[in-house]
């Protein structure tokens, strides 16, 4: 991942808008529910369904932060890159992006994933969601 957030702004994949606390809060709650759902699926459904939901939980949490800061993303990659700006360490951002690529393989190319990847996605989702909750404090 070599692009920075400004690249996505210039390209139009992210739009500046007024901060939207209601949308941020709703989207963050969705991320919590989706993470819980991913955990419920673990060892009961295919690993790819667990990973997809854990990934979407991370993305929704990232998007909630974007809404709070006055942005609307039309790119999963841009949402991930935004976190690299100042909120997550590079290792976690690279892992998040790795799950994005795995999820794309599942959704668009009929690929699957291992249980270990699904479990790791849940752990990273828990970490990212907790971090975003801490960053936003009572705003979400």
C-alpha cells in the first residue's frame, strides 16, 4: 500500500463533507453487530463468511471515523489508508489491507480462506473497533 489518503481525495474516491455524527454512530453500531455476527459464525459456517463479516466490521468502523471527521469514502482501500494516517500502526493497516484482498478474492473470484485467517480477521476487527471507540470517545 503506497498511496496516501490525499491520492484518494484527488481521485474522487473520497469526498469532503460536513461531519455526520448520526451516520457515524449508526455505522459504528453496525460494525459492532457485524463483529458479533462474525463471532457467532465461527466454527458454524464456512471460514470465508466469518472473514467477510469481520472485514466488513473493520471497514464500517473505519467509515464511521471518516463520517465523524467529515469524509465520505467510495473506496475500501481509501478507508483503510485513512487509518494509516494517524490512528493505527502500519502493521495493522497492512493486515487490514490483506483481509481486503482476501475478501475481494472471495467475493469476485470464487476463492476461499483458511480458518486461521478468519480467526485473525476477528482479532484485528476487535482491535480496530476498540481503537476507533477510544479515539472517538463518546462521539459514537
